[in-house]
């Protein structure tokens, strides 16, 4: 069960917060997309995604050699509401990330092979 303390602790890191909001916005993102959008190394992004998965916020799926992340569909409604409200109120904070993501060359088409 996700408690408010667990959710906010999990999102207290800026990289995890940005990744979660980008996934909330896009529905599902490949690790390579998050590496591009967050302008950080793959090991660092993967470590943060593993933390988000272990706390129950995200689920992953493997497609070939690529791993895609999405919000856990069983999140309580209040968690989804917090994420949706935070995303809507902070588009400017995510602007550089969303710009890098949209400018990414070779960006996968969701269920197709990633970069």
C-alpha cells in the first residue's frame, strides 16, 4: 500500500520527480527517451527508475533489449490526482526536458524498437 510518506519520499529526488512527470505526460517511455529528456547517464536514470518501480509508482516491460516504463495502473486515485495536478501546474519546470524529448532523433514509436 502506498502511503503519502512513501510516495513523497520516492518523488523527493528531482530526477525521479521529472521522470515520473514525463511518464505521466507521455504514458510510457523507454529508458533511452528518459536518458535524452533528462540529459543524464543511462546507469543513473536506470537506478532512479528501479527505485520508482520498487516503491510501486512505475511498472516496466521489456521489448527486446529495451525497457519501457509506465505508471502503475493500480495506483490509488489520489496518487494519480497528485501527479496530474503537479504535471499541469509545472509545464515550465519540465520545458527543457519535454523539448529534448520532442527533438530526440530516432525516437521510438512506443511499441517499436527503441533508438
